[in-house]
């Protein structure tokens, strides 16, 4: 596999954060609302940063895992 298990979990968490951000933005349904202007965009940005981190993070090597045990 190109990515490790940890990378896929981080990607799924990032996608879920993006979805939650868009959902709460839609639920408030106001142009000038506090959640629509400030909270939801921060959550969406965090989701995108999480996905970038998941792509750039090096997967754990099997030899490091064996030595730690």
C-alpha cells in the first residue's frame, strides 16, 4: 500500500471534518451568521489541512514498529 493505516484514518477524519463544516454552514442558513462566517470555515480549513497532513505524513516503517515492541 502507498499509505499506511494511520494515513487513511487521517484522510477519513479530514473528509468528515469538511462535511461537518459544510453541514453546519447550511444548517444556520444565514449570510451574516456567526457560525456561517467564522466557525464553519475554520472547521473546513482544518479538514483540508488534515488531508494534506495525511498525504505528506510518512507511513510507519515495519522495522520501527518491531523494535518498539
